[in-house]
């Protein structure tokens, strides 16, 4: 994949005042990681949204901040839950000469013959795996072919994943990535889960309400 570049400018505006930037078509973001100090930046919202929509969590992107380039991975994207548009992006700056750990998504292709021949059900156990490599060697995704799963019970394990020799998978090689189950087994498991759920009902009192609040990177002075 060719180099992906996002142009950015440093920003001084923080806190609730960044709402004005968004109204002007700008996207607030921050660079942190392999730099002396985090750098608040602003991106063009339309350009950034189009580019970031095609990147995975292991895709390397170059952030050009007024002529100073930083290699980075996208670590967090805040969105408007209603409109779906980006509100803020965190970029983790990396050194191209130091190995890093990252999660790489798993993409499924093909159709398992067991689905058509034996009414099998594809059960996905792993949607991504953790790997370690130099940033430039990180695969954007790992592809698995479901057409190799021909019988009920056939599985693809972590050890079966095809990655470049300079990329190390950190998870247990015996972990199941995807397997073919029967419809009968799926129904039995659902019934067991329902029975277990009924036995775990808490009648001791009112349910505890927990509110999780994400701490914003930008706080008012």
C-alpha cells in the first residue's frame, strides 16, 4: 500500500471551544507516543474522514504537521452517536525502527462447503489477533478462507494464520479463530445459556447503575 498522508496544523484551541472548529469543517486530533510532548492538531474533517474510513487499527499513516512528518497508528476515534461523523482522533506516533504490538483484524473470504452440505453454522471466535513487528511490517489485515472448512467441527486456529515471517503472533497458537458448528449444537448452547441466566438473577435489591464517562483529552482550564 502506498504511503497515506494526512495534512495537519497545530492548534491552540482546546476545551469546549473546539466546537467552533468542527462547525468550520475541521477535525480536532492529538499526536502522542514516540514524541517528547503530545501535540494538539487540526485536520480537514472531510479529507480525514474519507482517508480514515479505509484504514484499519494496524494501518500506518503519516501525519504532516506543517512540514514535520510523524508515522502513526490510529488509536481512538470519537464519533457523534447520532450523526456518525468524527469528533476527535488520537494518533499514536511510532518509531519505524522499534517493534510495536498491535491488533490486526481478521477478514473472512469464501464459503464453507459444510454450510451448504450439512447446514453448518460459521462461529467466529476471534475477530483480530495481537501481533508484534516493526510498524512498517504490520499487515493491514489477515485473510482466512472458509472454503477449507468442509465438515462439521472443522476449525481454523491461530497457528493456521498466514503472516509474514517478520511478524510474530502473540496469542496462543491453539486458540480457535473460526469453526463450523451444527444448528443442533447452536440451539443446545442457547438453551443452556438461558437456564444459567435464570439461575443467576439477583433478587437482593435494586440494580446498581454504573455510568461510564470518558475523560476528554481536551479539558477546560
